[in-house]
C-alpha cells in the first residue's frame, strides 16, 4: 500500500473512531432509547472494524 493511501485510510479510521466514541457517549447518556440496541450493535461493529484495520496494519 502506498503511503498516501495508508494516510487516507488512517484518517478515515480516526474519524470513525471519533464517531464511534460520540455514539457510545450519547448511548450512555440515554439518548435514542427506541433504537438503542441497533445503535449499540453499530458501535460494536465499528469497533471491530477499527481493530481489524489496526491489526492488519501492524502485520504489514
């Protein structure tokens, strides 16, 4: 992977992690009660995606 591509992916992952943290914070505050389970599942999936990206970059 070229350095430029890697930086784009790294920026995207950083933004996703910020959005994931914001989502989790708001869920913890009790927002969106009617769709809480779906949003919690989304947060977990984003977290797994971030971890997979970080692990694959560590191996490379």
